[in-house]
C-alpha cells in the first residue's frame, strides 16, 4: 500500500463512525436436484465452503444537510458462499461445472453499511474508497458470519461456521510474530 493510500485510510478511520449495518437482500438456494430433508444426513466432515468474502461494490456520499452536522456515507457490500458436499480440501483445478455438481446450497447477500463522517473532516473521494475497500468488509464480516450460520441451519444443512476475518497479506506479516511467540513459549516451558 502506498503511503498516500495509507494516509487516506488512516484519516478515514479516524473520522468515520459506524452507524448501522443492514441486510438489504438475501438469496438462499438449494438446487432442485437436492432433497433438503436429507441434508441432515450429510456428515459435517463432508462439507466444504467456497466463499466470496464481503466486497464493497458501491458507495453513496450524502451532502451535509447543514454546516457542522455529520455527513452520511453508505457502502453497499456483497458476499456469497457455496456449500459443497466433498472431502476435497483443495478445489483448485476443478472446473466451474465440477464445483456446481458438488453444490448442496448457496447463500448470497447484500448489506448496506452506513457511517457518519465527523463534521469538518472533509474526507477525499480516495480516502472514502480506500475505507470501503479495507475497513467496510471487516465491519460487515460478523454480520455475514451470523447470516451464513443461521440460514444454513434453517436450510437443514450441517452447521456452518465461517472463519474469522483475515486481513489480506496478514499471514505474511504474522510469521515473524509466530516465530517470536514460539521462542517465548519454549522459554516459559523450561
């Protein structure tokens, strides 16, 4: 990330306050060829998920109604998950048709995340866009996890628990921390 983008992001983080996250649409589907009454017979270890993490795909910036009042900014966010019946841990190399054949259900959602900008902050378009790319999906993630868990259960599927949100590139950054933590743990055990 360039220094300018990082500065824009930090300014947005410091000047936007979350107001609301709303589910604005949901589509939960079990293909016709699947019998939902037999889904409870699917062993949990035969279920895999293919997820599209929440992504911002639209932003609406409202003008200030009066000077000195917060400005409202709304982001539209989409997320989807396919629930597959397979023991394969890696789906790379499978065609779209092969993956569709494994599908037992699919859940697609759209959220509206609404924030208030502190009066006088004057965030740039770039700062708002960077916030929409980096922070908004992180804020939506817990709502998305709950939707998938609840809806999958209502569809008669084995319990689905999405993992915690992972920041892009975070695994690379945590490797030195993990190594240091292992050294510390070894010292403590002695």
